[in-house]
C-alpha cells in the first residue's frame, strides 16, 4: 500500500506482478487515479482496477469518457450514493 501516488506508480512499474488488483482514488495529488491507470495500461498492465471517489460527478464524467457504451466495459459497475 502506498499513500503517495507517485510512489504507487513507481511500484506498479517496478513490480508489475506483485499485486492482483489496484484500488485507487480518483482525486489524489501529483498523479490522479485516471493518470495512474493510464500509466499502467501504457506499460501493458491489465490488472483489474477499482476506482473510488467521493465526488460522484467526477466519477460519472470518467464513466462517460471511458465507458460510453455499457458493453464497452462489461465488468464496470458504478454506484452513486
């Protein structure tokens, strides 16, 4: 577990098979959750991701940009409270 997004990105890069799943927040200093996921994908890292946010409007925007069609993200589930 890393509390600094830059350190988390570095660990994901250096140890790509150390973890089976990434759980990250959307809104973080330095590297936000989307940037962290995009960095992983650019390196070919396809592990599953759980993206959390306390800002439902931001999460809805991410969903619209990255999953415009429900079938494009079959494992995607979004919940707003």
